[in-house]
């Protein structure tokens, strides 16, 4: 149709389903350009970065780090400096000046910074005092910023220091001083690109500086946050790792030492990401993998690490030590040729032991020398008197490092410092290693939600004498919120069942409508594989592989999808279009059903400009019986009525008379995604108040304003006009009671849900947003009429149904064909009155199989079965939907079972239907579920822990000079002084058991099989049998079943269930799935000829003189010679 201006105002049908569909290309390019923008801006500024290491201005001794003038700051902050703007720890040309300067600022009070923990709520119960309050922290004021979902300060950065690190140490003060220059850089970055979120620098010493400043989010218990253990830091600080952990479980490892080893291994596993591969073995005289079915290295994902941790905690000490067995196992794991996936970069062995004399040199000569492709790190665990020289030699001879873990307090720091060693080749590689890496999805610790982070390592480029520095200073990071990426591909343009998703090289999704973690552990990444996010099949496995490989493609497949309410499975056609995202290792895909490859686009610009104002004949506010709130008239003063003159036509003959007056109608209870229509629209949960706000905005701006989404608003007006015609010309002319309808309704792609009459709208229980409603999405995917009863759990208490009418929802999609293009712009339906339709059901079901009958006839094994539900009260007549849920029954007692899974109504009959292929079933796992905690005792009592030396220790002279001896001495003094040596302490565990925990659940859904005709079956049970007839009802999702009552009480069959239950696997080696395809990073920095390996750790064993040993032994010998002076007998 052409309007008076000569312009085409007809709705247009837009094709978006071609191989190079405009919609898909636009969505893909928008996401790619956004992600690439971070990299390009970072790289461009990095090229301009020229740090003048000599421009370290003289500072006044009284000013310290905060006494810089603006002019001095300009000298230290070169123009265009972006990432990371860092100054060397020690200027190469003036070490003396640096030391003198540092001496002047080496007090915490001299360094001005905002301590993010100082404003956090770390007070204990009943105590208002903040335990983390810092008197030297800058006092700041904060403002709410919805982009950060936090209160922030834009003028300062914030500093977070781990709880177990002393803030006043010289190393930390130095970090605070030189990272202060980042504050100006972060502020400038934010001004240049307001879309930036958290900008973070994580230091290798544990200091985190981030912008904008905001108070730290206090955890419920002690704060264990350490930036060096965050997924984004680990990924940015080193290349991927192939790691084998070997644990000494010989007889000498017992008690506290064994516990320290177990905890150390668990902490070591937490330093690994999904890019890494690992195996864990225990050894004494022989070595065995702690998980017997892990024959090779496995991916260090959350699931495998959990399995390792459970097995490690069950390790027991026995036998003798043989280092060679452990090292042989590890080298064979790392060096053997295998087709299984690997990181294929850093190779390393982590050995935990209490000490020993063997150096296993022949093993290293055989497997590792002279190339030393495998690094060996050794950990001396516990307090003992063994000579640590062999352990240190093993580490130094194999490019590793030696660490000591004498107590539990040393575990966290010593199990993560190996990353500094792995970072050496990366530092020596220089600019080649300064590449942006994008992380897996994880939970932002500051409340931004799910994010990905672009990271880049920061190197110390100073020169110490003739050797180049090889230390990583830290990692820079910029967060990108997933919610902002999702906005680049608005869902309403793709239809209710269209969506986009993106995956990383591990196959994990970072965008997907099913990525909905319910409980998030911020210490772990959110890892949901694409094949777990959807119902997997061979086609999807191939799509996943091509996306990981970075190859673009397109494929139309027949697949299974799970309904939004998880009760049903549908067989559907979907078109997948995918392409890599330039500048990243992600791939993005667009998924469209056939009917969403085209959509209606309303072109109403000229009509909207012809806004007319007139006084309507009806009252100012008239809530009619169809829940329509009319717009107030111009005479109301504050508000004006807005009416749009529309002309609508579609070439297929769909035509509405024009002109006509259209009243804007909004769905009951504000069912629109309101904020998507106009950005400046003030939201409200009250429908009337929201309508006021919308009209007020329309008075100020036109729908074609940049403040509003033209596509959404035009389609909203189009849908409103069409549904208004439906209401006036159809719904209002019908008596719903005559048809047994409780309500009629319509829902559209434009976001409108319209229910008639008003009382039905008030009790509407479906999701008011059509795209989120299960009935809407299923109606689009299925032909005909879709019946659905309100779900009833078998465990739910029976409710009184006398005053509560049960409604059966029946819906179907509106299908429009324009030429060769088919669209489904809306879903219409009714809600049936169950009581009224139960009597109709009996009549309709009568004589279903024999329309020529002359009278009632009983069913029998040899006679024809009439299946007359009205004539024979003993017959069971059911309508069951395609998911196996009861829709109707002729049995009065089944009223409270409507909506239940049919196996709860008649388990034997449901099993027969499944066993005869009327139904198929599909088992699916949910890796994002929440389960109730396992109850356990939280308290216990035990004697105070005391280390008891063995007889060998007492007779060993060296033992008396060790730390263990002094520890025993201190325990004895404490016990005698306070009379508490053997007192019992009540130990209370953290109340973690009171919280819900994340878990894996399994659910079985049922869907129609291939049988489309009717069948008569005989079911044989233990001592009886019965005749059954089942038939699919055409153009519906219903199965009509008529059966005789079962004469006997029992039938030995499997009771089918659809309940979602926690998946518990006693043995992880049972049904071990094969490793899925993945692709590691393209670059690897694990070797550099210039690496200096002389710094490989050193032991701290006490080496007293012979005179000291004799003096310590004399008192012991004196006591042994004169036992009568002892208060106890020997």
C-alpha cells in the first residue's frame, strides 16, 4: 500500500536465511568488531609506548610517592601511553638514587592509596568494627554506576592486597609506589573509551590495582582472594602446561606431613586452567595413578580436578621411597607419543616428598638430558631433619625450582610461585609474547556478573649487569561483560527460537541462552561445553569442531531441543551459521529455525508523523473486560491521547480496512522487555504507571527518534493494530462459556500478550514475555494444536480443587506465507475448562474405533474392541501429551493427577507405551544445577594436636637440632604452663553445609516415537493381562489411550520417571566419556636459550657446629644416666 506521500508503508518481509544472511553477518561483525577493538586499541597504543626509564624525577624527601607535581607527572606519563604504563623496579642507570628514594617512601604512611578492604564489611558477628580497616587508606566518596553494578569513584584506583600478605613489607610498598602511575592511564583510557569496564593490573607479588575504585566485596568468611590464582591471571602469566604431579606416600610420610602434601596437591591443581593437562600419581616402591582410569594426562577442567582431589584425599602412606619409580612414571606420561589431546607446551613434574638421599640421576640422563625439555620442581613438605641438598640438586639440574612447605601457611604461596619460572621464556621473548589472550567465562569478583577478560603480560625490561631481567611483573586485564556482548545481537530480531552463541578453543560457550549458572564459585571459571549446553548429536559435534578450528560454515540439521520449562523435547529443523571472530580465538554462530529466516518489518514512519489528537468518546481511564487500558484524552490536561492512523496490507491478502483508530495496548503486568523499546523510558512494575511513562515519552520524542528502537516500536504498533481487530471482530462476539473456554489469548513477536477476559488476565500464570514462554516457543516449533496442562509434581501436596478451576492451555502458531517465504509472527490459543471438557471428552471418545456400532459392546481378547469410554465405566480413557503428561481422564479420581507424568498415574501402562515405541526417551545432564547440601556433623572434639617423635628421631643427634625438636619443646612448655596439653578442643567447621551447592543433575525427557497409526496391544503382567488401544490424534500433540483396568495389583516393570535428580557416580572410571576435541593456543613460550636457570631455590636446613651438638646432647645423656631425677619412669 502506498500512502499519500507516495511512499510504501506496507510491512516488508526481510530475508535473513541465506548463506550470507544480512542479519547473521551483521551480528557476527558487530561482535567481532567490538572484541577486535580492544585488541587494536591496545596494540596501537603499545606501538606508541616509549617509556623513558631515565625520566625518574627527583622527589622531595618530604613528599614521598604522593608528592608529585602536575608537571612532574607529565614527565612520568608520556602522551599516548596506554598499556601498561609501568616503571622499572630499579632504574638501570641510577640504582643508588632509587634506593635512596625508596628509603624515603618505605613507610606505609607515606604512600597514599585507597585500600579497597578498608570500606568493606569484615566485622565479626556483633562487632561493628571493620577488622580490615586501614588508617592510611584514602577516604573516598562513591556514586552508583549501573554499568559496573556497583558504587564507584572515577578519580582513583583501588588496591586489593591478599589477607595473608603484610601490607607494610618493602616489596608491597614498592609495588604500591610504582603502580600508582597506572591511575592516570586508567582514567585516560576510560575517557577515550567509555565502554571499558574494570581495568586491572595484577602484580606477581599479589597486589591488585583496579579502576574505577570501589569497595571490595567482603566474603562471608575469611577473604582468600589472590589475583595470582584468578583464571585470567594464570592464563596471562604463562603458556599452557602439561603437568605430572608425583606424591611420595612412603611410610615416612605420615600424620601432619601427609596432610600437608594432600593440601599442597589440591592447591597445585587450582593453579591449572582448562588450557592445561595434568595427571597425579602416588609412589613408594612403585608408582600408580591416583585415578586408575586416567592412563594419560587429562584436561585440567573443573570435573577432572574434582575427581583428582577426591582421590588425593584418600591417599595412604606405606612402603619405602623410590624416587626413580615416580620420575619414570612422570617422564613416560609426558614424553610418550599419544593421540590424546595435550597442551604441547610447558612440560613439568611436581614432586612432593618429605625428603630423601636419592638423586635419580640415571632417570634424568635417560629421559631429560641434555635438552631438559621437562622442568622438575621439588617440594620438601613438613618439618624434618633430612638433607634437602638432593631435592635442590634435582630441581636445579632440570631447569626447575626447589620449594619448602614446612607448615600449612606456606602452601598457597609456594604452590603458585612456579609460575614465575614458567614465565621466564615469555619475558625473554619480548614483544612476541605480548599478545592479548581472551579467557574463559568466569564470575567477576566485583559483581559485574559473567565476564571474559582480555589479558596481556607485563615484563620487567630492566638489565641487571650483563643479564636481562626475566621476571614477569604481572598481568594487565580488561573485562568485557557478557551481557553487553549479548546486546549486540538483539534477540527480538532472531525470533523466539533463534539465538546466537560463541565458543572458545576448548569448546566452552561464552554466549548461549542455556548458559545460566545458578551458583557461581568466583574461584573457578564457568565452563559449559557446547555439547552440554544443547542436546548433542553427530551434526553438532562436527559444527563444534569446525568452530574450534576457526572455519566458517553453514548447515541445516534436524535435531532435538529441550523446551524452556525442561518438560518436553521437540524434533526441529535448525540452520547453523558460524564464523570465527577476527582477532580472537572465539567463534560465533547464529542459529535460526526455518520460520525465522524471514521476519515482518513494519514501515510506519509517515503514519506516525500523522499523529492526531481527539477526545475519545469513552472515559479517560477505562479498564475494559479485555484488560485494555485506553489512553487518556487531551482534555485530561497532563496527558494527551496518541492515536496513529495506520494502513496495513500484505500481498497475501491479509488486509485491514484503513484508516482506523488504533489504541496503544500494552500487555497485562508489563510483559514487554520495556527497556529495549526506548532507552529513556522510565520502567515500572505497575502496568498503568508504565503506560503513563510511555505516553509522556511519546509526547517528547517520536518513535523514529534515536532514543527508541524503530524496529521494535513499529512492530509493536503493527501487532497492536492486528490484535485490536481480533478482539473487536472475533473475541467480543463469542460467548466463551458456550465453548467451555476460560480464556482466549494471543501473543506476538512484537512482545504483546493479550488475554480475554480480564479475570483470566489476572490469573495468567504463563511468562508474560512471549519469547520466554514455553507454550509460545513450542507452538512455533510444532504443527497443529499444542495441549498443555499445569504441571503437577508427584511429591506436591494435593490441593483443594473445589474452588480452583483447572485450565488446559491449547495454542497454535499463526502461519503466513508470502510468496515462497513463511513466517510465524504470533501464537493464538484458548484455555479449556477441564471440568467442562472432561464430559465432552467422554462423548468424543465414545466409539472412537467403530462409528457404525449399534449398541454397547465389551472389549475382549477374541472379540472386537469398541473402546467406548462413555458406555463402559471400567475402561480407562486418557489423553496424554507428547511429553507423557496427563491432559484428561474419564476417571473422577484422576482430577488431582492432571499435569502429572503419566507413569505416576499408571506406571505399567506408561511402560507399555514406551516399550512399544509410542514414546522415545532422551537423557540429558545439567551441569549448572543446585542441590541441597549433604548433612554432616559440624562439631567434634579431640586432644590438642601434638607432634610425637619416633624412637629413631630421639636417637638421631641431628633431630635435636631440627625445627621439629624446637616445636616439641615449645609444646611441652605451653602444656606445663597452661595445663592444657591434653585438653580437648571443640572444633566447629565452617557452616558450608547449610548452603546449597552446585552439582550435576540428570533428567529423562520423553517424546513421540515414529508410530502415527493406532494399535491394539495386550499387556501381560504377573498373573493377569489387559487389552489396550492407543492412537495419535491428528494435528495435535495428543495420544488417545483406552485400556482395561489391570485385574492384578502388581506388574513387574521398570517405573519410568521424568524427575530431575542429582547425578552421583560412585566410580568416575565407569562410563568414562572420551576426551572431546579442543585446540590449544597457537603460540607457546616454554624455551629460550638465554634463560638463566641458576636461581632454582635453596634449602634452609639448620647446620649447627659440632660443639653445639655436643652441648645439646649432654643434658639428655645426664638425664638418661640419672633417671631418678625425672618426674616419670623411663
